C-alpha cells in the first residue's frame, strides 16, 4: 500500500458480512430509476443510493466499515486512527453524454494528503464495458504535471506522462474489494457501456488534519474516534 497506494481488501472482510452487504445493496438498487440523459451539468452517470440515509454509528453500513481488520489497515496506513469521511453506494450506468466527464476523467481527490478508500463491487465487473475502477499506482502518479484544481485530465494528456500499459483496471466478480489512496493515485471510473451497470460501495477514510470538514454524522461521532479515545485513556 505505501508504495503503490493500492491493495486487496477481501482478506480483511468477514465473508458473511460481505455477502450480506452486496445482497442488501443490490436489493436497494433494484428499483432505482436510471435516466440516460439526466442533468448534464452534474454526475448524471451514477445514482447515489445511500445519499438520503442517516449514517450514524448504528447504521449497518458504518458497522461494516468498522470491522477490526479494516480499522487496523486504515490506522496503519495513516499512522493514526482516522475518520470515516463518508460512505457512498453508487449505481453507475451509461448516459447519452457526448464525452467522458467529471470522475470519468483522470483525477486525484483533494480532501486530505492521504485518502484511503475501501471499494466493494456489488455486481460483477467483468470487462471494460462494466466501467471498472482504473488507477495509476502512486509511484507513477508522481510523474503527472497537473497545475489545475480540481484537475481533470483526458486520456490523450495522461498518455504523455504514463503509458497505458501501466494503467490498472480493477475487474472481478461481485464481492471484489480493494483499498486505494485516491489522493495519491490518479484514477477514473464509471465508463459504462449501454446495457451495463456497476454497483459499488465506497467508504472513505481521512486524517484528523483533513483539509475538508465533513458534516455527515460519521466524522463527528464515529466509533473510530471512540477507539482513539480508549487508546488515549490507557
């Protein structure tokens, strides 16, 4: 993780909880309306399934992220106990857009100096038509010159810095899970072909010194921070 900014996560997740998570989210997404047009000024290539939920410490999706081995991994990567910044579940789908846009283009996230995201595929991502999460390892991402904020980069420009053979597309069956540092690894996703969808669970960890303040009820009263309190009391 420290060198490449990426690593598998299945070994840190309880298999039963993982299967229950994907099954629950697939049920939730089944009735989601997909509009191939949508609002072209926004991310009209996905629907956020969990955006209207209250993600407090009793929420099952928060508890899923708080599995001990996940916390151990996140704390080790940051060198401290981190915050859960947010939890999203995105149903990505094809649109009638004329070109890729927003997070379908190469970019890094800017919430912190390190951002550890846990991804879980809730549907099979078998090939490029399913819109796999695609990234450039951390060591190679340092080659990219990008003076713009938030800095979206198209494929032609990125090819000047990193060869396409060094791009990594994460494919796999449902329940495939992985960690990625989205601050230090250029990445893109949701490039979905017509007739395909991708359902993905995403949880984002940031540090106490995060560059952005989150007001979603998780970062403020997260059991992760309760663990930090217990450590300090010992």
